[in-house]
């Protein structure tokens, strides 16, 4: 019963799912896919922050000098 109530609460609060893909403009190859999904009251903000953090990490890694 408790699991059913928790599932009902999650459904009532909603959830968000987002997928992003960074694509190389020259080759059209996906170079960095990422999917994020959150539920709860702060779902949209948390999902957006997750995607933004992934993009930031990708950019920082791309800017590192190659060895």
C-alpha cells in the first residue's frame, strides 16, 4: 500500500525527461549524448541544471589541450 501511495504522489507531482545530443557540425556525428529525467516539485529546474552541467563538462573537456 505504501509503495502505491508513493507512486501516486510521484505521478501527481509529474516528471520531466530530456535528451540532448551535441553533434559535430562537419561530420553530423553525435559526440556527446545525454539524457536526464527527474520527478518531484523541482523537476524542471533540476533537469535543466543536469543538462547544463553536462554541457559545461563537455565544453571544458573540449577546451583542454590535447596531449
